[in-house]
């Protein structure tokens, strides 16, 4: 029997920060084998520190999205990529049968974020580095970033309520983009 929140070998785990934590997986996909391991405020290093729960259970699939909080905390791109590489390498090594997807970091709406400049440039550069990392590690990179952009190259306000976190429409868009992988 699969208890709520318990991860089994047949489950799909969504791993990340508050964006993932707010994703009503069962509501959007109608499946009870989708486990949410998003945690508000998490940086890449936090996900790495709590990765053992996932690697010990060896789920069927992992969807990882992480990095925006690192950018907000002025963590250098090289450190973010290195931390994500450690997460990926740990999952590959300890869970060789787990299918791993790395999702791009979503854009933000800088117009609504006071005091933050060039965030979307940093996000774009990070996503380019993550795309290369995925190619090197032979894992799938799901680039959903462009599907959230407006004409200014920022997150479209229909998808967010504060410039970063997703609105109902944002989660509908994310779910729509991931359906083909589930």
C-alpha cells in the first residue's frame, strides 16, 4: 500500500522549491503516484542535502526544477550549476533505473520585483548552462521557460501573482507542458 507522501519505486517525484510545492499534482494530473517534494525557500544546496529520501526509495521518475532562489541570493551561476550537477550525478549513480528530467528555471516578471535587475538575463544564462549539463549527462532537459514569456521577455503576468510565484493559470500552463512526459 502506498501511504500519502511515502515514495515507492513506481512513483514520480517532483523535486524543487516553492514553485513545485504549490503544484497540485493530483488536481492537475488526476494521479496518486505523483509525489510533491517541493520546499519553499530551497536553494540547490538544500535540495542536495535532502536528496537521500529520494535516492533511498529509487522512484520511477524525478522531475527537478531548482535555481531561482539561488539567483535571488546572488549565488554565482557556476556554483548553481555545480550543485545541480551533484544532484543529477547522485540520482544517476544511486538510482540508475530512475528517469530524470531537469526542467528549466522559469522567468520572472522584473517589473513587479523592486530592486532586482537583470534577473531574466541570469536565468537565461543559467538555463543555457543547464541545457549543456543535461546533454553531457545524457538526461532530458525540459525547456518550459519560453512558454511563460511575454513580449518583453519577462514572465507574463497571467502566469504569476507576484512576479515569481505561479498563479492558477501558471500552474495550468506548467501542467499542460508536462503532460506529454507523464
